[in-house]
C-alpha cells in the first residue's frame, strides 16, 4: 500500500514538473508571437508610408 502511494506521489510530481515546463514554453511562444505581430504591424506601417512617398514623388513629376 505504501509502495502504491509512493508511485502515485511520484507520478503527481512528474505531472506537475511537465505541466510547469509546458506552461513556460507556451508562455515564451506567446511572447515571441506577440513580438512577431508587433514587427509585422510596424512593417505594414512602413510599407504604407513608402507608398505615400512614392505617390508624392510621382505627383511632383520626379522619376523614382
């Protein structure tokens, strides 16, 4: 009976350890995805601004 409790306790400890590791990995992935999303949004803004500058140059008769 004590041996069974030891095995159960060991499994619970292992489960808790794996759960914490997976949660940490998931949290890191979320942070990275948020950073990638921010970079993508910044790139979109840059693209819009470059299009505006290109259009302004075309309207001024300049060759780009």
